C-alpha cells in the first residue's frame, strides 16, 4: 500500500465503534427480564466488554492496515493515529452509551449506567 490516509484510521475506528455499539444494543435487548434476576448486571458487563473490544479490535484492524505501508515515517504516523483513534472511539462509545442510557431509562439499555 503506497498511499494510506490518516483519515482511514479514524474511519475504521468509527465503523468498528458503531457496529459494536449496535451489537451491545441488540444483545441488551435479547437479555430477558426474570422475576429474581432482572439481568441488569449481565447487560452492564456486556456493554463494558464490548467497550473494551471496540478499542482493541479497532487498533488491531488499523495495525493490520498499517503493516502494508512501506515508508517508515508514514507507517509510524499511521500507527500513532491508530492508537489515538482507538482511544477516541472508546470515549465516544461510553458517551453515546451514557446518553442513550439516560434517554431511555425504562428500557433495557437504560440499565447500562
């Protein structure tokens, strides 16, 4: 890969974040309410595990893309922005999760926070 834009690191991280967030919403809605166990702990654990996975998977995908860059300076710059993009996406994932949790307090996603 000769030309890889730094912007692609952020775009891939955002795509991973959105897909993992939607997966968290789907999984939270699939966990049933039970009389003795409302499932709130399971939903929270699912949300936070996918939060960590967002950063890890986003960085791994960007690292794999960056391995194909032949110019060392551009590769180093891309790897730096891959880490920044992964961190930013984890923070945005948490912020969006908090907002969605507070917007729908009586739903299953309302138990994330």
